């Protein structure tokens, strides 16, 4: 049985002071149920890189894991503006979002670059959350499976099969991100099922069946239950609704599967 993962991607939001306040409120909501929640789910938040030290301090002793939104694939060197896995790990970062659609479409990240980041995360014992998803145009053109499975296969190229189950995949249709237009649970489950099949071919059924596949794109407390009720939807990657403690805490309490 796969554990759910409810992950918050803060994107470029919240100053250090705001982040401390949100984390304190979130801990007040979540930590008191920590034992019950820990039975079947993990919770993670990914603040902007510069906020990670403050977040790390504010999360001390909490069951909430700390994630990064991006990282470079090298450990150090002449890469102005970048941060590396060892730097993040120094603050207790355990997860890293890789290949988010905003990284792909606004900053031009390619499958090849994203693949190097996935491999770097695994090399450092971090959990890469590999994001895949089609644009509105690709969706309308009936190319969803083709686009998503190519991103998946290219993103995971050369990954050691033995480490396959450490990966998390997030299906985030670009047309659903920040638009309020959530994919229906049926549509999402369809894509998640295709991702699962592709993972089975790539890493064998046993590893593939323990990979968690999250849905992202306008997830709210009102739609999370119906999404995670589907067999291949193992949690959520939440943007806007993760910025406020009460709405994120309600998502974290999604109905058990
Ligand atoms: P929203 O939840 O704001 O649609 O963002 C989704 C997302 O991109 C999470 O990574």
C-alpha cells in the first residue's frame, strides 16, 4: 500500500517572516494529529531556496518534511544563481521538485537537464518529485499521453532500477495550474494509469507499484478527496492552496484511501 504524499509548492511566495507564521500555524493544525496522519501519509512543503534556512528552523521537530523547488545537478562550481544538493541537505531538505512546468516553460528547462537533476537527487539520497504535464494545446490535440510519457521516460533515463521506487512523479496538466480548472478525477486517473504502466515497463512491476504519482493543478480542500480516491492518485502537489495554513491543513487531512 502506497503512502499518500501531500506536498505544497510555495513557488515565489512568502518572505521569511511570512513563512515562519504559516509554518507555525500549520504545525498547530497538523502536529497535534501527527501520529494519526503519519499512519498513511507524508506531508512536505517546498519554500523558495532563500527561505529554506528559516523554514528549516521553524520546522525543527515537526513531522512535515522540507523540500526544494529546484536545484542544480552539480555539487558546486561556477553556476551563478544556482543551489546544489549538498547545500540543501545541510538544511534538512529531503525532497526536490524537478521539471516543474514553470521551469520547463518559463525558464526553458529541457528533458535532458531535468534528467540530470533527477539523477543528482538520487545520488544524494534525496527524493526527486519529477513533474510532467501537457499544455492546453497538446491536450486539445489529443497528445496528452504521448507528451507525458515522453517527459517521464526522458526524465528517468539511466536511473538505476533499484532506486526507482524512491522517485515521486507529479502529473500536473499545464492548463490546470493556477487556473481553477482541475482535471476531473477520471481524466487524471487515466493519465496516472498510463504513467504506472510506463513505469512498470521501465523498472519492473514491483518497483513501479511503489512509486507515488501525485496530481497537481488547482487542488483544493474541496476536490482532493475525489482525486485521491482513485487507485493511482497517491497524493497532491498543491500550489496556491498551500500558502495558507488552514487550506493546506484541510488538504493534508484528505480522506484516507
Ligand atoms: P496550483 O495548485 O496553484 O494550481 O499550482 C499547482 C502547481 O503548479 C504545484 O506545483
